[in-house]
């Protein structure tokens, strides 16, 4: 009798959630407070009209056994780009250096007017971030263009 939801997986650490959070103009605390108080219907969500997408940068070997402890460079340069946020997932510090500590290391999320601009912005940011054994897909957003 129509569509049914079996599962909706969207935790705040997930790369699927990061583009949503970038587009949300509301204060998230206000939205969550309204949900707790049973007043969510009184909140109007305001979202940026730009498209957003996330490129996950992962460690060599992920999703199987992956390398840890590789120094990460370039995040500050990538984060300076307009409409880009670099979300940390599997990072740690060691001797004041940022290092890999998980399989999914970073979620490089960018917004743009249209799919191509969002893709270009995300990969421009990704190109500034480096570590030994870095891996990421190079086709994020391509289905939307086709």
C-alpha cells in the first residue's frame, strides 16, 4: 500500500549527513530543542539553495585492514576555500601532528551552484590534502550529471 521506510541511516558522523548540515541555515540546537519539546512542527527549516556533496578520504586498505599513523597535511589550506568544510572522522594527534586513526579519515564537503560546481569545489579541496596512502573515489556526483 505505498512506500515504506525500512531504515533511514543518517548519523551526524556519516558522509551522507555532512552535506545536509552544510546546507542547514537554522541553528541546529534550536531544531533539536524543538524536537525534544514536541514543537518541531513550529520550526521552519531554512536551507541554502546550493548543492552540497561529500568526498570521503580514506586510509590505504579501507574498508579492510587499513593503515594508521600517517601524517595529514593541507587541511587548513582546503578549509580556507569558500563553501568547504573538512569533517574529521578518523583523525588523531601525535606530537602536535594530525595523523590518520581510522578507515574513513575525512569527509571533504563542498557546496556550489549546480552539481558541477559542487564537484569541482570538493575536488579542489581534496587536491590540497595529502598523506601517504590516501584514497578517495574520483566519481562522486557523476551520476547526477548523467
